[in-house]
């Protein structure tokens, strides 16, 4: 059974940082692209960042336009984790953050981790 468990969310002040982590089990992680997604109240779920499987001696990463260089996605295939380092957070980053394959697989959505940016 595939499970993706997110952690690391919390309350942070504007301009602060958080590091989200996702632990993956039941999946041959190194064969798959992975992504972080978020859903704010009343909005559609959107892609935050993705990281490909290892190919051509590197990983390919993509980011939502709103990231603007503030976030970094990384992965550790040995530990089976995918991490999202988020800096310079603002109130518009408030959302529930999820990890999943990229492209996402509907049955893999977990509980997510809440990120709240507020003073």
C-alpha cells in the first residue's frame, strides 16, 4: 500500500521559513517524479514544485510561477523522502500542502500539512 505522509507545517510569521518533509512508502520512489501541491480555502489544488526521477545525471525541477525563487524542492531516494524548503513566506502561501507523484495519482493524496502565515 502506497502512503505519502507530510510533516513540518505550522504557523509562521510573514518573511519566515518552513521546511516540509514527505515520507514515501510502498512505492519504488526512484522511478517516479514527485511533487508538492497546495490547496488554499476556496481554491483549487495547485502544483507548488516538482522534481523528476534521476535522468541524464540530474533531476529536473519545476516551480509554480508564484514561487519566484523562494522555495526549493529536493529528494532523497535512500531515505524515501521529498522535501520543500520554503523561505520568504507570505500570507498567500497559507494552505494545506500535500505531496504526491508528479503527475499526481488520485488515490495517493494524504492528509497534508497545514501552513499558516500570519503575524
